[in-house]
C-alpha cells in the first residue's frame, strides 16, 4: 500500500521559470517568493517522496481549445516539456510511472469519471515550474503522474466534482500494491486574471478564505459555482480547482505545515501551502 505523505500547492507563473533561468531569484522583487521554498524542500527531503501526482492545467501545449478534456491523466513512461510561448527553457524530460497511472485510471473510471488517458503527453510550465521550485537540483529520482484539469475553457468542472475526482485518485493511491511515498503537488492560482477589463484583478480576501478552507474544510469551496469562482478569483484564478482536486487526493484530516502568500508575482497572487496528514 502506498503512503500519501502530504501536499505541496504552489502557483506556477511562467515568470518564476524565467527568474530561475536568469538567476535573479535573490533580487528584491523575487526574494519574498523564493524564500518560502527552502523550508518546503526541507520538509520534502525528510519525507522522501518516490512519486508526485501533479494536478495542474494545460495552457495550450498538449491540449488546445479545439480539444479540451475536462480531466486527463498521463500514462506515459516519460513526459517532455516544451515552451508554449512564455520563453522559458524546456526542462529535462520527467519519468512517468505508467502502472500507477493505469491503476488510477481504472479507479476513477470505476467511480464514473470519464477521463482522457494520455500515453503521450507534453507538460507545460504548470507542471515544470513547481518541479523546479521543489527540486532545484533536478528531479531524476522522482516519477510523476500528471493530472490535467480543464480550468481554461468553459464549462469547467464544478468544485464539488473536482473534490470527488481527487478523492477517487486518492483511493487508487492508497490501494496501490507497491509501497511508495506519494506527494500531491497542485499548481496554479491563486487569484489572477490575465486579460480583459479586469486584467490584473487580485482578491486577497478570497485567497485567504481558500487557503483556510483547504486545510480541513475543502467542502466549503464546493458551494461556489465555477462562474462565482471566476468572479471572485479572476478568470485564471479558476486554477484553484487544481488545488481542490489535490486536497481531495490527500483526503482525511490535515495540518498546515507552511504557508506563504505574496502579491503580486507577475499578474498573480502567488501562494505556497504545504499540508500533511494528521
Ligand atoms: C501568469 C500566471 C499563470 O497562472 C499562467 O499560467 C501564466 C501567466 C502570470 O501571472 O503572468
Ligand atoms: Fe496558469
């Protein structure tokens, strides 16, 4: 049986990848954001994860608006990254764990989630930037299961459905035959809107509400419709759905190990939250 060691949820803003590539993480603009990560890495090192379930949204690299699965799960032996237009360097391919991916797929389909299964899958900044933040020296020892949620093209899956989807993934992980330490990494958010009249919109009050609810009351977030979430968090703030899925994966009671909230990084309220099961 596998062991879910906890979750690390973080923003995935491409400018973070650019700051790493340019070596400017110690500059005043970036320092308050990057300074949150060494304690998260210390926590992570002590818990020795073998596998990371990365819950993220694709931004037009692997899927585009013409074909947009609500939920997609990678089942590949490796995942290459490419730059979908932000100018950040692609990262070394990340190893997959197809057997675990298929065990998850079997479970979620049994639980009536009709997922898209991807035996080839490119991963974008929403998957690679968090890996860079957590493993700055590289992540060759880690295998991943990418889980892509449609937070981009409406209709989006409801927060309630996202929580249940995560719970179904968690069931598969706990039942998995091999003893693996599994980390859930949810990416995106928090509040942000990149386009239109409300470009630059941030909502620290709603972000705080989300961070608090995610610890032990994620169901509070399921009372919001996806349109209400867009209104409260901004159009790309709907990426909070990834965090809700991730919280469902972990399940049970949790303790907040650490939190950092810093606005803005680029156009986004940047946050980091580490939870572990109690
Ligand atoms: C930004 C944030 C995102 O979540 C993203 O995917 C792209 C850009 C930003 O704030 O620049
Ligand atoms: Fe994004």
